[in-house]
């Protein structure tokens, strides 16, 4: 059985009592987010756990989900935890290691050959420790979670930043690093700074060319990529209840792009319909008994300004389709303004590829609405000007849309149907000609469009929009095409105007699938053998990081002063590097190679203070490490935004970086650094960033008295002998300082297991 109804009933069994008690403590009505969090408080949390945004709180998540690229490191760490089985329901999904090139059948066969040892490793570890395993080709982790595991009022974590997709079914689903997942899989609490709350009131109703995707594209434009940091976004209003469940999932999914902890919607009829359609009427029956606790108290939505820290209101009836980008998902342009914007900015007008799918937009409804546009073009004799590709979200989606003729519709236009996997969205795309690095434009329904992310070409201008708009723009071949007002010319020379898209929310004949790709774990995994070859370049058993020697760190060298945006893609690139996600030494060769050096505005070129020569960032880090010299990294605002990948924290730790000092952190990355026993610090005065020089040597003056809420003092010694003392803030509590002292959070778990 895909879902555990007994577990869900247990979550609901005490919800009324716990939420009512919490309401008395805070003395006011509660939002949905608060109800879910209060129902999942770890036993023994103090009363101040009910205060937003002030301290770290321990929670008890219901389940864990891992994608194959991050699962490798997470499970390698879990193997050191000394546990016989996972303590909460856990799944592993093979969706990242499949390169999109020729089409589903051949691409999957290649992946099963090239990544066989990784898939076999994940399969065997899952079998041994009671973890559900979704085989390559089964689908994208977040679509599978929505179809099988998500439920209203639940709390889950996942080793991917887009875990938040499950908010479309009323969960609080939060992206984390592998070390956080190991904690929960080991039966320990999970720690989170109690979030602030942003309310988004949706009025009116979507119609015409406007889609749920446009809601989050508008929100991203309003809040920017860091506007949701430290907050949960809760959507409500008549506009929210009028949308499909999978449409809600799309909105929650891209909440990761505004830095939000997670996003969610209250339990409603669309969720009931989706749960029933995906074989979970039992969940509907259970949820209906506590329905009042699966949405906010009425007073909250009636007077949101009183109960949310920030409120945004969007009238869906007036919302225009958006096209966000290039190079950042928060640069929003309404379709009616794109012609002027593109001309003013010199963006390439010709659209060369249109891509539909990814975890964000790969539902039945998404595919159906996009296909309705393709079908019009075929019927009117219009030849598409751009190439077209789709990634179905799961084997269940693929099988169902094939049965219903949707794939056949796409194929009439020469569409490439790629594997049910992430593909181009995460850089797993062997795009012909990308190596020429020519300036070009692509449009896609993915979530991120950072430079080089899709095809490795820094000159590819990627724009994010809805699946139906991707179809229209790809068919027209123009970025500035507005399907609401513009026409196309067919093979007879006639002008044709596309009508608004249409697609069923759910398949009229129901979902169907022959083999969904799920592997049930062994009831007793004690006899399952896990083999990792010592000569493998894909997998490497981990050695514990060294504990702190309880002395001040002195004589550290500046490794890099990163300039501007530095996402986890810049710190630890995906694409071809995904093959090394289970081998810490090998993947560390991509550490910070995408970060811009503030002193020369180049990537992967930093000064080695031992030789006075410039070299690749990993090479310089290895030189310092070999010489026994610690190093530090300095960065700008929102450092580490983007993917949850903990490799961006483990690689610096492995190569001898002791601290990361920045203007501000993205939430997940800050936690990942802490978990790996590193110092995650922020400038007390942001202007001190400008005082740091290329040849600096750094001394910590008071690390030996490291304590919560007590800033640290760092001395930067410049090449001319002068010094600057810089005050650095941190958010470590006593437990997190314990991680640093032990060398990592995992070291503490392993030590406890051996008692």
C-alpha cells in the first residue's frame, strides 16, 4: 500500500486536543500552519515554542523523502548512525540521474547502464533499512509524493528544496539537507526556527490563459528570491479554493524560489477530489473527521492582517499570464509587456526550445492544457518554430496521458517525450550545440532558470512560464508572442488566433498504470548486503569529520570572496557532476567553481597565497588543506539559495574550510553548514564585506568562548601588516554548538547509538 492510513489516523487522533491546547497558550485564533506545527511539536518543547520566529523548536515529522542525487550522501551518513531500520516512513526516488537526450526509452536504458552501481546501492540500502524504493523511470519525487504519500495536515521533510510541492495537499513539506533527514530517520527530533507567516489572499478566479503558475510567478516578482526567507506562505481565499490540487502544488513548489520555509493551502474539495482519484478515499474519510483543524480558524482569514506577519492580496480575475526571467525566477514580466521588455534588454526574441514538465508542472491537468494548444496548431496546419520536449511527472501520469491520446497529440508536432524524470530542469540535458555557448532563448515550465542550469550554456536565456504558455511560445517561435492578442500564420497563409487552453483537472477515465516502479523493502533487512567498491569513482564510504580542538582558529586563509548571487548551483554544480554525488572526494572538485571572485570578476580563479598564483578554487583549497592551513569563504546576500543539496556544505568541510562569513544565508544552506560542523556566520556590519582583501589571513579571537547569542570577533590581517577586526553574528543554540564541537551532527548521533 502506497500510503499508511494508520499513521495518518494517528496524526489526526490527537490533533484536536493539541491544537485546542495551543490556542489557549497563545490566546488567539490559529493559522493552518500553526495548527500543523503545534500538532507535530516534539515532546518536551517549552511554552516559548509557540512564539513565531524567535527560536529553534523541535518537531516530529511524519515521513522523509529523498531523491537519488541527495539520497546517496544521506544514506551513506545513515549507515553510520547505527540503526537497524528507519524510524519513520521513508522513500528514495530515482529521478535525477537520467540524462535527457534522445527520448524516454533510450535515455532510461543509458542511465540504467551508466548509473547501475548507484541505483543498485540505493536499492540495497533501501531494502536493508525498510525504505520504499522508486526505480528509475517511475517518476519525479514530488509528483510521486503528491500521488501517493502527501496528506492534509501532515509534516514531512525531504532532501530536495521542492519538497514543498506537497503543500498542494495541505501538508507542511519542507526541504532539508541529508543530515537533517538522517536525524529523523534515526528517530530523533528535527529542529527548525519557528517561522514567521506570510498570508496570500487570492480573490477572483483564474480564466483564459492565466494558470496557477502565474500566481507564484507574480508572488516571486513581489517578494523576490529572498522575500520569503524564514517564513511559511499560507494561501487562502475564494481564489485558492477554486484551483485544482495539482495547481496548488505548482504554487507551493515554486515557493522555494522566494526562499520560503514552505507553502500550503487549507483542506478543501479539490484535495478531496484528488485524493479519491489517486486511490486514497480512506484519507478523505479520516481527514473529514478533523476538517476544521486542517484549515485556519475563520477569524484568521476574515482579518488576515491581525494574524499574519505580512499579507499579499492577488485578484486572480485580473492576473495576467507571466513570463519570468531570464537568469532569475523572480523577474516577472506580464505577457503584454514582454515585447517592450525584450527589446529594451536585448533578449533574444527567437525561442529555440519549449520544455514542459519537471516537478513543478507535470500533472495530468498541465499536460492536458498544453496539449490543447498543440492540438489547435495541428488542426490549423501550423508548424512549430521551436523544438519541443516534455517530461511526464510519473509513470502513472505518462501511462494515463498515453491512454487518453495526449502523448499522441504532442508527437504530431515532433515533440520529444523524455523519461519520467527531472531532465533539463536540473541540467540533465544533453542539448545539441550547447557547447558553442551561443546567445539564445528557451522557455520552460520549470522552477529555476539560473545561468547554465538547464543546458550548461551561460548565454542561454531561460524564461519560466506556464505549460500552456510554453506551448504557445514554442509554436510561435517568439518570446514576444502574446496568444491573447496575436495571431499565427498557417500553411495556407491564413491568420489563426489560438483560443484559451483547456484541460481536465483529473482524467475522466481515472488514473491507470501497469507498473509504477515501486520496490517494497524487505521485512527483515538484516541479511541484505551493501557493497561499495573501494575503487568506485561514484560511491565512497564516509569517514567522520574531526571534532573541534577547542582552540581558536588561527592563520586561516581567505579562499574566495564571492561576489553577488552565489546559489548552491554556484557552490556545487549539478548537471554532469550529479554522477559524483555519492563520492565526496570526487565531487569536491566542483566546489565553488561557479562563484564569481570579487577581486577579478572571474569564476574558478582565486589566488593561492602559498604560491602567489591563480588556480581553480578546489585546487587552492586542497593546497591549503595539504599544508594544514584552514581557510574561510566570504559571501554576499542570500548565500546558498536554491537547491537543498548538502554537498554545498560537505565539500567545503571536506576541503578544510572552517567558516563561511556572509551578509545573509538562505535557510537550508545555513542549517546544512551547521550540521557538518562548520561555522555559518553573518557580518554584524554588512559594510565590513568591503574591508576584506585578497591576501588576508584570518584569526578567530574568541571562538573558545563560543556561546548562543554571543557574536564572534575575527581579525583580518592584510598583506601590508594592517588589521581589521570584524564582528560576526550567528544563530547557533546550545545543541548546534554541540554539532560544531563534535565535528558534525552525525558524529553525535553515532556516539549516542554506540552507548
